C-alpha cells in the first residue's frame, strides 16, 4: 500500500491525517527498523520541535488502533519497551538475539504455509499473526563460548576447600 492508499484507508476510518500523524507514519514507514516510542519521539521532535511526548504516544496508540502500525514487544528484550513497524510490509517473522538485541526479519513461504495450515486445521479466520524467534546470533554464540571458557578457567583456579580434617586417631594407652 502506497502512502496515498494509506491516507484513503485512514479517511475511510474517519481518521484525519494530521501533521503529527503524518510525521510518525512517515518515520515508521521509512525507517525499515523497529523503533521504540522514545526513539520515535526524538525523531519526530527533530522534525517538529512543538511535538511533545504525550502527543507522540497518543498518536502511536491511534495508529496502532487504526491498523496501520504494528506494536511489537520483540521477546521483551528491552523489558516493557514496545517497537513499531508499518503494517504495510509483507508478513515476516522476527528473529531476536537475546544477547545483543539484533533483530532480523525472515520473509518467506513457510509463514504463508503455516497460516494456511492453521486456517484449514482449525477453521480459523486469521486476522493477525506474529512470529518471534529468540536465541543467539552467530556473533554472540562466539562471544558466549568464550565467556563460558573464561568462567570455567576461573572456576579451575579457585582452590577447592579442603575436606574436613579427620579427628586424630585416639592414642592407644600403653
Ligand atoms: Zn547477538
Ligand atoms: Zn519487522
């Protein structure tokens, strides 16, 4: 959906595309990333210094409710933080590194196949799907292996506590 179609879709829903809504939509749509509300607030304010935090958060909520923007938690890597991306993108899964927070997107046929299987198996009408995969990226796997080695080395150098001393054998009386 192009930007013009998006405006039509908003108009159908009776939503006026105000300047702040347009700024946020453009930022989310154009970033190609998964920005959180604070990052979006900073970027929006750079474009319009009059925009305040409350307006930005309220606008994000409204964009989410009108189905134009998707709100993600990305495996809660950032705690309670939420991330925003356009719903105009093709369906994809998010692959999140739980160590460095890197997010990759997986587009592909298996997702469509899963969707079809769920629909036919459960007779379900799917409105929204969200696929998240958490783990360690190849870079972090190397770093983790090194950390484990170091931890093992430290454990080895720590002296073991000596076993409790046996009481001296009772001396035989002569
Ligand atoms: Zn990583
Ligand atoms: Zn994404």
